[in-house]
């Protein structure tokens, strides 16, 4: 409970799924408190992003860097297919692979899409 200095008080309880304004004379603060946060991607969505990046890599020249990234992506895809869930450590390994081979994939939009999914998983 907050006092506004003139002896009256303001109490705000739980507010969800709504918008409200607080203020008076020349000062108004509006807060929109929406329903639910965007859900983190699931294993199927992450698997699809890994597959799309793997397919996009086919257009790049073959070399040790691409072979290393191919291997990391194949391992991640296999883990996602087998487990049907995102196991702890997988997002960090995928982020590490994207960072390690960034010069190789910096212009590949599928790498950007995968990176965005990984960020939404908490990175």
C-alpha cells in the first residue's frame, strides 16, 4: 500500500490480462499487461530449423568448416529425433556451433532463424 502524501493511499492487487492507467493532472502512465508470454519453441520446431540450415549448407563450398558444422547439426538432429524433446545442453551446443562457424553461415538466413529460436530458449 502506498501513500500519496495527502493521507490517502493506493493499493494495487493482482492485475492480469488487462490495461490500466495511473496518473492525474498532466501525468499518466499506461501499462498493458497481456495474457501469456510467447512460448519457447518445442523440439519439432527446433528440429525443423536445424534441418533447414543443414539443407542450406548444401549450397556452400565443401571444406573442413562445413564438415564440422554438418556434423554438429546432424548430431543435434539425431538427438532431437531420438528424444522428441530438447535435452539440457543441446541449445548451448547449437549456439556454440553457430558462433564457431559464424563466418561460414553469416549470410545464410536459416542460420539466423535457428539463432533466433535458440535465443528464445534462453540464450
